[in-house]
C-alpha cells in the first residue's frame, strides 16, 4: 500500500503504510530502503542511515551501499563515503551507478 501512495506522489501516506508494513514484514529490505530514500529526500541523513542500516551489514544490497556513500558524503565523512563506494565498486553491478560513483569519488 505504501508503494501505491508513493507512486501517486503522497509520500506522507506512503511512510505511514511502510512503517505499518514493518510490523508484518520486518525483514523486507525494500521497505527499509524506501524509508531511507524518503528521509534522504527530506534532508534527514541520520534517519536515512537508520533505515538503510536496519538490516545486518552483510546483507546490504548494492543500492544501500551506494546510498550510504551518498549520505556519508553529504555529512562530510569522506572516509566512510569512500568505503561504501569501494564496496559497491567491488560488486560492480550497474555501470551507470558505477559512473556516478567515479564522479562522486573525484569530488571527495
């Protein structure tokens, strides 16, 4: 239901339903990722990090590593940003995102 509200542009309602969904599916990576994205868009990096890192570190999908790098960069933590970006590069999943990371790393 949260995804439906998100597609309709009602992010506030989406967040309400995503949070309710965590009760029923607390291991659903997509909900944590969506909430992390929401808080990143709201310029609330600490909240974004909370949701991005809610699952064990070893289970971070590449998308989370990229977003954690972006958040660390926004917070001025070059070391963490580089670490997350390097972990994403090691996976080498998406060439477009890899190009973005190369650009972002050059700005560190």
